[in-house]
């Protein structure tokens, strides 16, 4: 039996990517892996911890000095010490922050290397120093888990680690993401009958501009009442890093009501929103995995996404993959989905099939930490990583 300690810093933050990852992965692990013991270690008390999982709180006094300093102290010192105290034989850090010194063999999940790949995301000097620290720590890890083959290639190239130490484990959607016919969802969010849907951030990498510029090339549709619905964050700022979609719409000569922002949406409402859309749009320039398109496909929405980074791996032949900066091509794809019912139905069918390939429970994306090594699929658990 292997005693596995997990950094639970994001467990109480289920709206973050790392929090969602942990909340999906750990229950599936304990459901299928009855041979090993799991302990969540965090600087705060944890809620809704799965049965059969232990939880340990390790308070950080340095939080009184600086929250950021306290975070680094927990990641680099307190977590490693807690692993020893819990007599763990493996440690899993489910985000890019493994300890540099650890007597316990460390497995780290690196979802992406955006701070090291995209200059706009490098941050301040202190952030860059922190990134270099965790990068050096990752090089010392016993094994690295990547969300996609794209991320794996980046990790090998940028961190300069042997390919054999990097394993791909695809993400999966929550079981609630299925086609939903909810007549109340339109009234709740004041949605039109026909709309194109985007859910995500508005930072540079998300490339929202091309989506708006493409929609501006479809006057016959927005004049007929089709709307571009934006969800995921609240508007209110405008900068080079966070361009305001409303300004981009004005610059594209779109009418004020052609685009509608509905801000944050309840997690429980997402399947119905995806299902109600004529298509889901995801023009991102870079993703370590790209969970929203997978959620959309699982919910029965046709997907148009960029052909960049990991997105072709996730979407396969189920959606339309478009060059991320080609607004005319995006407009053509939107027009095709809006006018061709047969194409839209085919995309829905293929999307549902594609989404089922990603499962925490049943196949090689699931709880057993599947490893894709040398093109061959095998199943291992954290405790099996040597």
C-alpha cells in the first residue's frame, strides 16, 4: 500500500481550474484505487472531502506577513514537512508548484507553461523568480503529468526533462454535462432564440477579438436577431491585456445590442446554456487542455474552435477547427453552422461521441492516471510511479 499526500491548496476553490481538477480527480481516484491511501494537506480547513480521504490542516504563520509569502512557504516547506509527518511514500502536487527539496518522491501535474511561453503572462520580477523556482523544482520531480500531448511537448522542450518522465492524462467533464432542454434558462439569462455562445476569460490569450470581428461580418444574422452571448467574467475593465469586448464591438461597427454579456453563470446552468446555443465558440490562442469545448460537446453543442495548441486533441473531427487569427474564416464557419441544419446536427452527434472518449470513470482519461508512453496506453496510479 502506498500513502499518497496531495497538496490541497486549491480544494476549497472549485471555481478555479486547479480546484475543478482536484474536485473531479480525487473522488474518481478513491473510487477505483482501493489499494492506496490518500491525504489532502492544505493551509486551511477543507470542506466536502471524499469519504476515505484524510484531511490535514497545516496553518501558515507567514500569511500574517504576506499571503504570497505564505503560499510559497506552504508549497516549498510546509507541504514537504507534512508529507514526512504523514509518512507519505508519494506526494502529488496537482498544479505547477512542487517543492524543490522533498524527501518524499514528488509527482506534479503541469496543466500548461503559459507563464514561460507567452511574454504577456510572465508577470513582475517576483512572479518570474517564482516561475523559475517552480520550474527548477519540476525538473527534480519523480514524474510530471501533462493534460495533453501539446503540453507534454512544451514541458519537454521548455523544462528540458526526459520524455519518459512526462505522462499525458487527459481531463474529463463532470457528469452533469449532458444535453439539457431547460425552457427556463432563456428567461433566467434573458437569452434570444438564436445565439452564438462563448464562455471563458477576456485576457489576450483568449483571442475574443477575432470572434467579435467575425460576427461583425454577419449583418444578415444579427439584424435578424442572432446574438453573440459572452459568459464567464464580468466586464468593467479595458486594457491591452484585458481588452473590453464592448470596445472591440464598437470598433467593428456592431450595434450595441448585437453582443450581450451575462457575466458569471452558475455551474449548474452551464449544460443548459451550452445545449441552447446554436454553436459554442472558442478562439483561444493557447490552452493546456481546453475544458469548455469538451463541456460544450458533452452538452450537445456544435463547437467552432481555433486549431491551436491542444484544442485539436480535444475536439478531434467533431468540430470546426479554424486558424485563430483569420476573422473571415471564423465568419464563414459561423455562417455555415447558422444556415446548415444538417452540418449542425452532424457536429452535435460527433461531439457527443468525442466527449465520451474523455472520462474519469471508464477509459484512459480516468481515475487511474493513465499513462501514454511511447504511443502505448497503460494504466498506473500515483502509487505506481517509481
